């Protein structure tokens, strides 16, 4: 389930639909992108707490 939210957030940040990537790219690029979305989510949670 977390992956679905991450992809949705990436779509909103980039302002365009996330294209389906081949398995060869998915291992590197998509993993990095999802980590970035996760970091952004954690940052927003911290801001919400302040």
C-alpha cells in the first residue's frame, strides 16, 4: 500500500503521470524516486507536529 501513495505523490510533484518503467530501470531510478517521496512525507509529518 505505501507504494501506491508514493507513486501518487511523485505524480503530483512532477505535474505529470508517472510512466511505467522497464524492470531494468525500476531497480535503480524508481527506488531512488520512492525514497525521495518517503523523505518528503516524513518532512511534512515533522512540519505538521511543530
